[in-house]
């Protein structure tokens, strides 16, 4: 039997790299779509997939160009397509709403249209987000909770959700949406608050800096461990029927709690090193997110394993090691 083929957009990111590793391990022929600039700067932009680079095939493609996506889909003829690529930093979407909306909405539409025209049997995954819930209308949030996005990023994800559902209903594409709550790891980008805190605490412990500047410490998020979340993506595409699923831990914690634990694991008191910068507050904040993963648990058989404190520990220990600090005990 020939190997199943998977195409991943956003393969160089945190989620894309973990998903590619999972699919390689499962015996898939894995293809990734990346921007041409990434192919020209492998040591930097392809660093997260360096370990599996010789076991995957990369194709140049741009979310801004339907012909480029269409060409990749037609050539690869994937059985499964995971559309993860996006402008994913919420804060940036306030600085440039136009490019966030263009890239995220058109990019998703182009991917769906390319699948519909060139590989209609392919199963499709769209990376939805808890940012779609925004100003939450109920707690915890589940698949039936109404969306109220608070940023251009959140709006673009709601549009992607609607596009995905429409391709499912109108054209019979096996298209599912994962409504993923925040998920972090040692591979998280430095612009996101968790990594900014863990890398900052490690740099302070190493004597390389003295403070970390943060915005709203009271925002609460449902933070899980990214490698477990890509498993949920894969499980969605193994179902007979396409559907939408909340993927979350069911626990919520504040940015302040994250900072307190991270700094203490680095042997520091966050109150002495965190400076509040009003410029880092968002014009419209998402104050509270907490997901109800009951459907993912019952239908997909998916459960999160890594609890909040363990997640913080994994991230802090990795950053301490990178900063040249020996870490004695790790439960990781
Ligand atoms: O880490 P964040 O930037 O993540 P955010 O905005 O929750 O979005 C992430 O999770 C979503 C899933 O729910 C994804 F869809 C999205 O792509 C992304 O991965 O910010 C978390 C919270 C916010 O409330 C923010 O205001 O932390 C607060 N915060 C406080 N100080 C900060 C900072 N966030 C950042 N990035 N930097 C700060 O200095």
C-alpha cells in the first residue's frame, strides 16, 4: 500500500514542526509549504524542522498567491492537508489589520479552493483559535459558544472558520476546524507572552539582562502543551465525518501566575524584574479564555496530559539550558 501523503502549510512554525514529526513517525510522506525566503535562509527559518529535513519535501508557496498554492496541491495530491500558516501574532494584527486580514482570510480561501479544484478527496484541517471567542459569552467555551472576536486576527479566524464550514457544506470537502486554545512549548516564538517570560527569566538568571517588559498581567488563558495539540489535529482528520472541535485543557491561569512560577523556577522573584509597559496593552483585550474539551475527549479520544506548572517548567528549563545554566532536576 502506498504511503499516505500530508501537506502542511506553516510547517516551519511551532505546530507545523511538531505535526511534521508526528506524521513522519506515523509513516506519512510529508510535504511542507514554505515561503521562498525560508528556503533561502534555512539555518534560521527552517531551524525547527532541521532534524527531519531529509525526511520531508518542501515546496515554495505563498498565502498571497492562489496559483502558487494551486500548483503545490496539484503536484502533491495530498490525502490530508493541514492549513496552519497565518499571521498568528494577535498584537501585530492591531498594527496592521489589513495585512492580517488579507493573508489569513485569502490564504485560507485559496487553500480551500485549491483543494476543491485539484484534490477534492483530500481531508482538510483549518487552524481555528480561541481568539474567535474574544469577549466570551459563556464560560467555559465550547463548540456552540457564540464568537465575538476582539482583533483583526480573531476576525480573520472566524472568517476562516466560516469558509471551512462552507466548503464542507457546499462541496462536500472533508474539512474540519480545530478551535485550539493557547498552546506553548520550548519551540514557541519569542513574541508570545509565555516564551517572552521564560526566555527573559533565563536571560536574567544568566546575568544577560535585568528586566522583562510586559503588558496586561491579569489576562487569563487556557495554556496547553503544543505537541499534544497536534495529535488532536491528526485525530480530527481520521474521523469518518468532518467536524469542529475545541482543544483545550479546561484550566485557566493569569499571565501573572505564569510569570510568578517561571521566575521562581529560575530562582528569581518576578516582582523584582517585571516592568509594566502600558504600550504593550492591547486596544481590545481578551480577558478570559477557558475551553471545554469534552467533545474532543469523547469523539477523538483526546486528553491533554501536561498540566500548567509542568508546561512552565519545561519551557523555563529549556531556556535556562540555552542560556548556559545547568538544570539539576527535570521531570520532563
Ligand atoms: O501570548 P499572547 O501574545 O497570545 P494570544 O494573544 O492569547 O494568542 C495566542 O493564542 C491564540 C489561541 O488562543 C492563537 F490563536 C494566537 O495565534 C496566539 O498563538 O498573549 C497572551 C496574553 C494576552 O492577553 C496579552 O495581552 O498575554 C498578554 N500579555 C501581557 N504582556 C502579553 C504581554 N502578550 C505578549 N505577546 N507580550 C507581552 O509583553
